[in-house]
C-alpha cells in the first residue's frame, strides 16, 4: 500500500486536473470529427482510448519532469515533498515506471491508423523535451501548449486519416487556452522560480500578467468563434459556447496579482471550460 501511495503521488493520479486538461482537447477534436463523419461507435471507442492515453502519458510525463527537476523541486515549497525530490523513491524505479506506462500507451496507440501512430510517436519527443524548456526560455507555457494539445491533431487523424486547416485552427486556439491557464498555474511559483533561475510566462509578463492572460483567452475565443461561426444560432450549441466563454472571463475577473491561494483554484476551473466546449461541439 505504501508503494501504491508513492506511485499515485509520483504520477499525480490524485490530481486528475492534469490528465483532464490533456484529454479535453482530444475530446473537442473527436466531437468535431463526429459532426462531419458521424459514427457513434467509433467516436465512443476512440474517446475511451484517448482518455486512457491521456492518463498514461500525463503520468509518464510527470515522472520524467520530476526526475529532471529533482534538484529544483527541493528548493520550492510547493514541490519539495514530491516523491523523487524527498527521496521516497529512487530514480531507477521511477524510470521503470516510465517505461511501463509508455509501453501500455504504445499498445493503445497501435489501435489507430499509421498517420496517427506516427503523430503519437513524434509527440513523445515533445513531451520529454518539455521539462528542459523552463531552463532555456521564458515561453515553456507555449511549448506546453504545442505538446499538450497535440492530441487534437491525433484525434482528428484517427477519425479522418488526414489533416485539415480546420483542425489546425482548433489546435492553435487550444494553444492559447493553455498559455492562459498554465501562466496562472506558473504564477504560484514566481518568487521561487526567480530565485533558482527558472523561467515562465508568469515571470516574463509579471508586470502585465492579467493583460497577457486576457490576450491569450481572447485569441482562444476568437479562433473558436471563427471556426464554428456557421453553427452560432443553434440554441444548445450557442448557449454552451457562451457558457464556455464566460468561464474564461470569470477567471480573468477573479485573477488577482500576488494572491497565490487563488491561482490553483482558477487553474482547476479550466476543467469546466474544457468540458463545456466538448459539450458545445458535440451538440452540433
């Protein structure tokens, strides 16, 4: 039971917001593909596979992140008790867990077509490069957005075996969404990160952080409204889309500089945002 508890802490399975934020963009793409090529059985099957894949890859990514950041984590109050940083688990055992999780994820990936398999394999490079970004650029949140939303393209190709301009627009909108919510998340650690030399958009825009958040969420909204403009007017779709937009506005209204206890709550609120956009697209 002790090993299980450590494994859950290591993979953040006790904090599902991480894998849900990875899953929601996949669900948007599947729902959008379903509106074009209705196949409820295939849609439902792929929805389950992408959900499981999100859990597995996010869990593996958390372990890799903690291995790479173990020395930094020891210096940050929020992360110093993580299993690797606190010495509860060895690097060797952690690497074994990563391999097992990736092998299971690879088995799931094999259920898709060759284009999707290729895209999935390429995403591994992005996922395992991400932990190093905060050392070399103030834009690790942008890199996370590129990586975390890769499932949008994969889900689309799984259903259609092709890439379209429409799905690229949805992908870019999701990148702006991630830029916003992960900047809020990064704001928790600004003081510690500046001391130990790590970078983030929260630090880069700390004097105008709310303006940057507003820009990021505005671009997300504009691209989504542009993409689904033909469906605006349908009662259920429009109501859900407006509610999604209101969740982003709510975060901007509630965001206050230097109130760290509020940052995590606003970050987690994006779980509702992701779910509402999924329902909105699926209702088309």
